[in-house]
C-alpha cells in the first residue's frame, strides 16, 4: 500500500463525513506536555477533572500498545446565535458558553470518529485504533498542536487559521504509520488581549492556565463558590468564552456547518428564574442533551442565583426567599441567602433573620450572615 496515497484518501473521506480539519502526528511521547503537567500539578493549577496518571496522558503506547500515529480531528462550531433573545428587566437570562450550544459535542465527535474507524477498518482490516474526545487520557489540544491543526494560543485554546479557536477536537490513536504533518508556528506574537481581559487572572505565565481560578471550571463545581469569584461570573451559567471572544483571530469566525450544533436560544440563553425551580425531570428534558448538563442541575442553579444577584433582580426575590427557606440543598439555601442580601430591598433583613434562626447548617448560617452584612451596609 502507498502510505501517502492512503493518507490522502483518509483526508478526502474525512471531508465527506463532516470533519472540518484533520491532521496527523506520530505516537511519540508528549515530552513538553509532560513537563507542563508536572509544573501544573506542583503549582496546584489542575481542575481535578483530568486523568490523574500523567504518564498515561503523555504516552500513547500506554493506551494502544502498538501505537504508531495519531489522527487529530477538528469540527468548527458556531460563535453567533441566530435570533438571540434579549434579557429584559422582568426576565433576566444567563448564558451557556459556545462549546455547550447544540447537542453535546462528545456525541457528535464520537459519531465522526466511529465513521472514520469503520472506513479505516474496511481498507486495512487488521488496523488497531483507539478514539477519544475530551474525557480520554490524551490531551486533545497537545495532539492537535503537534498534528498541525492549529497553534496553542496564550488563551490555552488551539487556534486554527480557518475557524479560529471555535473548534471541537478529538483524536484516534492507530497502529498504522501515517506520515506526520508539521506543527504550526505560534501566531500570537506580541498580542496579549486574552491575558489582559480574563476576569480572574487565570491565564498565567506564557500560556499556563490556573484551572482553579478559571470561570469555565468554577461554573462546574458543586460546592459554594468562593466569595472572590461570585461577582466575577456575571450571568455565565456554564463555561466562559471571554478569552476567546476577545481574540483577534476569532473576529468574524462563525461557522454553521453542522445542524446538530445549532443552539436553541431558549436553552443556550435561558431565562434565569425558571431555572431555579425546575424539577429533575424538566431539567433532563430541557438540558439533558447538552454538554453543559454533565454535572447535573445544582451547579447551574447555583450559578443562576449568582447571575440574578449580578443583575440585582428584585423580581427574583420571592423565588430566592423560598429557596433559602425550603431548598433541601445547603449550597442552594446559602447561595440564595447571599444573593438576597446582595439584591437587597424591603423586608429582606427580616427574611434573613428568620432563616438564620431556624437554619441548622453552619455553612449556610455563614452565608446568611454575609447576606445580612450586605443589607446593613446599604
Ligand atoms: Fe479567564 Fe474565562 Fe478564559 Fe478561564 S475561560 S481563562 S476565566 S477568560
Ligand atoms: Fe493569542 Fe492574542 Fe488570541 Fe490571546 S488574544 S490567543 S494572545 S492572538
């Protein structure tokens, strides 16, 4: 078999099945990444969602013993929503990050990878493959960078010249010796817009991300959000796009190639108040198919409460007061108390005092006290 010719066939097939960019790299160890991960671990910058075994994350042969090459794929996603609904005084809205618009991208990429696998197996029956998207051991970004899909921007995204950083990435390790592509030159140059705009200073020293400070990660945590970040998340319900929207390479990049990625505006930019009282069943029906639902409804509800505080939405007080008194989850009761104090208004001090008297959870009591302190400041 002519290996280069086969590679061209694979590239042509990838276009047919809706893969927007494909690149190839060797299955060698990711040395540079290893060093970066060790430093990240030492500095405590990891989110805790990663595969804990660094060796596995940088050594493809640990995942497929005869690994010879890795295929990296990228699918462009939309950056602009058609008919985006307006947030009004009565009905404030939150926002899901672009990577959570439309159907869960894990499903979409797995579909493309599985089609690619079938094609490879048809042509090379004894080929061995192992595919992954996001939750796999390998770093999608490190693979994409080495396979020439794009360069690794200072905002820690892979930036493609064609689609900007609005791309989903996935990869497939194979035992077939596909010739590697050349990595791309870093094109950030002296730009540092993303570093300057990050609301929490999570982008540190030359393209390192302190995940513990990154809003994208913080919106996915389940406990109380640390006080210093509560006013920083704004109306973000899930994820954060700020360091991408500010990137000059992303200017004007908005691709609508894949029907499944089109956002339903009522889901991607949902009204906040109805989110607070949603049953598990309603939540599953409405949000179950998007990637932003993977941590369940509690973190999203907590973030919706913070967003209502951000808007100082007095129309939400009745719902928030009800949550503070009645919700079985301490994080929701406490965050609601904090938000009630932030929003302020007649009678809220009385409600907070009443809640304090009957509250048994010490953490929630602390939050009620914070709420009362805001009211007293006013
Ligand atoms: Fe900062 Fe948001 Fe980018 Fe995270 S996603 S690094 S918080 S701008
Ligand atoms: Fe690079 Fe500038 Fe984009 Fe940041 S904003 S990723 S520095 S080009």
